[in-house]
């Protein structure tokens, strides 16, 4: 009687953790973003607020949230202004200044090139989930097809290469850029979102798949005659039964 009762308590506790975990992660990420964005500009936007009130522990989240909202509104306003002549003029002047600053211009140009490339693509950066042999033949890894290889890397090889991003687990923001010959790619049916869930969970969350691949199940050792017959079916050679 004691064991089933303890087991039911443990099961209920695990179920509660599973229910609360996504909410806890969401709250943590929200507070982190608000602290990162709003905390950086809190003193700038609310310079007129008394210091003791601005730094009061119970009100820090409020000030950071308001500062984050102001930053988002300013970014949105900047997006609207960039569509008009006056806004474009100021943006062009600001860009000229950035391009003239040593060291800063290299960072600015690189960041701008990445942003423009991503924003002008009509489809997602990750086009498809693929399976590749990595880091050595015989081992497989989930990756995301980003584009076809171009430029010098493609010209110096005879095979048609594809750029595949293989993220790390459980942090998918880092990973490896692999240039894989197209015949070596195994395209998956799962969506990019399902593939990301699989990677972040370390393989614990496996998306459902309707396809099935027939695999023989053997409950015991096969007789020698059955093994020979199966080999003949595969190799196409006659066997005396």
C-alpha cells in the first residue's frame, strides 16, 4: 500500500514540474530580456526620476519594463521613418559616419550584411531538416539546410555542395557549418520547429512521424537454412532449400 502511494505522489510531482517548467522558462527569458534591454536604458529614459525611487528594488522590474516598451516603440518609429525621404536622409548620414569610424566600420558592415541577407530572403534561413554523417562516417547528426554552396568553396570542388548548419545540444545558437555533397544529404519530413525541439531536448522530444520502415523482428536465433534463404533473397542467388 505504501509503494503505490509514494509512486502516485512522485508521478504527480513530475507532472507538476512538466506543467510549470515551460511557464518558468518563459518568465525567466522575459525577465532576462527586460533586464538586458530596459536595464541598459533605464537611467537614460527616466533621468528625471529620483535615484532612490529609480533604484528601489520593488520597482526595478517596472522601470525596466517601461524602458523596454520605449525602446520597442522607438525601433518601430525608426522603421516607419526609414520609408520616407527625411528618415532615409538621416539614416544615410548616420551610415556614412559609421563607415568612417576605424574598427567600428568593419563590425557595422559585417552586421549589416548579415541582417540584409536574412531580411531579403523570401524563405526561412533554415530551409529543411537534414540528416548527415557527422562527425565521422557511421554516426549521424541532425542539421539544417541553409543554402547551396557558392563562391570559391564550390568552385574548388567537383561535387555540388550544400551548406548545412549542425547546432549543438542543448544550446542551438552555436554549432558547425558543414559543406556536404548533395547526394550525402538525407532530407527529413519533420519541420524546422520539430527539428529544433529534438535538438534542444537532447533527443527526448521526438516528433511523430507517419512513415514506417519495415524491420524484421527476430524472437530467437534463426536456423541455418533460414539464414541462407534470407541471404539468397538479398543477393539474388539460388539456394538449395
